[in-house]
């Protein structure tokens, strides 16, 4: 079993509230718009990190992290990218590949809107953790956490941090 913390759109912001949840996870996944690499460095000092770069990320982030992360964990296939869209409205860049080879879990960020939605056509769970940072139109900073065990996701929780300051 792996305990996963999923966050996105930190936009250079990290605080003790986020790090408290990082410490409770086995792995942390960041779905892009990291901002300053101080964010990912802080996470990596505590836990293993998988991340992708987002549209606001600079060349340093793009050298350290890929546009797409595709991996298998505990029998589940995962595809994480920053700008991915949603079921019935996937981004054109990934749409065909997603239809041809759908993962068990598809993760994207970018919208700052937390969304958990099952795609019946692709038999795939879509996750967007919302935004954990202070930059953007969102009112409440959010993340997701869940367990992956034996090819199944369990104990999926929405984490509401603080009202954006």
C-alpha cells in the first residue's frame, strides 16, 4: 500500500500546512505549475516526489521534471500532466493517446478547480487536486490524498487547506 498526496498549482508557495500532509504521505505527486523549485526541493527533503512542469514553470523546472509522467504503482497505471482537460473535454495534445491507451488514473492540474470524475468511456479515474498555492482565482487551497493498494484506489480524501491569503 502507498499513501499518496496529490497537489498542483503551488505557484511558488509552500507552507507548514502543506508540509504537514507531505510528512504523512509515502509519495507526493505534483501536477505542475510548481513556480519556484524551492517548493519541490522542500517536498523532496521529506518524501519521494513525482512531478510534471506546468505552463508557468521556467527552464529549470522543465529540465528537472517532464511534461508527462507515466508510471505504474501497486498495479495501477497513472498518467500525470499539467494541462489535460477533463472527461469529454481532454486537451487535444493528449486526446488520441489517452483513448488508445487509457491509464487507470489520469491526473491533471491547471484549472485550479478540484475535480474527481470517473470517465466511463475510458474506464479511467480523472483527478485534479485544485490549487494548493495562493495565486489564482480559487478561494480555498486544496489537495487530494488517497491510498493505492493491489490495483485499487481507496480512502480518497479532499484536503481543504486555508482560505487563500
